[in-house]
């Protein structure tokens, strides 16, 4: 089919050839059905013509006379919403169970004896709903800043599992990587709670004590069965940096275990996006940008790149709020600027890659 002027394209038309941006990025893939807002996207990218397949038939097929009845659509929507709500609530229920259990682990005899098989059972039950977990917009039902360390543990378990999948780790290791995320800070059980909850900046002595949580964690996990050495090393090494600037052993590059590299990314993300007694939660998109910077020299670049790519894809149409308070909607994510998509706000398209003073403060759904 010959190319058609964007001004003549009607919503409902099907793209017969990939639509490429002037910079060479994929805007719309072959086979996409164009929606009304897609017309604005085409104009924003200065696309002049698009190859369309059977445009008139597609438009006719979407006319009210041939569309499903209002009642049928409404009923379908209710079923879908109900199913989604039920699925999401199951993940939240398992999350809450896991949160309660990890609290007990921290408070019981300085975590000297871990109920590892109960932890495994709860972890498997939670991961059974991993398809409903989306890193950027999942939020626990109850968030208490005093419980930061426990939320960080459970969220890091979920995120580490996802990263292991995305990085093509062998499937038999996914659960172990999740264990690494769950138990990476278990050494904090041996740190004085007054230091952990202190709202003021820590003294040098207190910071040195907090840094010991890595070796404490390894010692706690050293004799625990049902976990592999990678889980233990993640507790010891998750603050090591690729350039050797981390602690406790100043390891470099390949000296750091893969599990520790994965957990480091998950831990930093949740540490910065969770509310803490001495630090406000930050925008997940700004945190991704900070992680991207640390991907040069401190974090494993391949893991960082995969994490950012995967967490920011499939969010077109997502409702968001900008840092200036305005609600909007993501309409296109540019792979060259994954943290700064095009958003529709108050009827206008804003390219956040160009409007650097604006950023996505939170995801609303």
C-alpha cells in the first residue's frame, strides 16, 4: 500500500510498515492499530507519511454499528478489572506475609537462627505472583518509614528475581537470586537499632559500625542450609563497586559475585524510592537516572542497562504525575532516553528529554 499523508490517516488504520523516527528509532511497529493520540505522536516526531494497510476497512470495522454493544463492553471491562484486582491483591497478601516473617527473622536472636524453609515457602508463594509485580509502580499497602529495612528486603527479593530473569540467568538460580535480595541486609540485625533509626547524620564511628553489616550478614548466612554461596556472598559484597571503591574488601569487577551485582542495583533503587526516617522518597525515574550514572564505574553496566530498559518498557498509556503536580500520560518511550518519555499533559505533548526541568514524580497506576 502506498504511503499516506499523516493528515489523511484516520484512527483505526493499521500500519503496514515500521514507522521510524528521524533519528532512526522505532516509533510504531508494523501491524499497530493507530489510536487518536498516535496522530499527535506522529506530528510531534514530524512524520510526514505512513504506510497503511486497508485503512478504510479498518476504520469501518471500528464504527459504532460494527462495534460490540455498550453492555457487552462494559461487562467485559468489569470482569477484567475484577480479575486484575484479585490478582494484585494476592501479590499484596503474600508480600505482607513475607514482610511479617522477615521482621521476625531480624528480631529473633540477632537472626542467629533463620527459619530458612519457612522463608523459602513464603518466597515461593510470593514469586508465584511475580507477573503482577512491576518495579516502577508497585507499592506496598502499608508503608511505615520505621519498617524501611524490611520493605527494602522484600522488594529487593522481587526485583532481584526479575533482574535474574531479564539477564538470562539459568532458571534454577532465580529463586537463589531472590533469596540474595531478601537476605542481603540481614547483618543489620546485629547493628544497634538506635543507629539504624537515627534521624541525624551518622558519626564516622557509627558509619563504620553500619558498614559491618556486610560481614555480619555473611557470618549469619555461612552455616544456613538451602541457600548457595552466591546468596552468602551477596550479603558480603553488595556494597562493593566495580572500580574497587566499595566495601568491605574493595573488590573489583569480576571479583564481585553476579548475585551481589544484581542485588546492588535492586538495593539502590529501593533505598532511594522508599521513605526513610532521614530521607524522603525520590522519583523512580530520577533514581533510574542516578543508577545509570553509577553504571559507569561502580555498578555492572550490563545489569544497569537491562534494568533500565526493562523497567521503562511497556508503559505507554500509563497515568503519571509530573514534578510540577500536573497529571498526564506516557504516550511514547524513546529507547535512547528511556527515563524521559513523551507525555501528554493538558492536551499537549511534552518531550521530557528536551524539557529537563520536568520529570515524572510518580506513576498513578
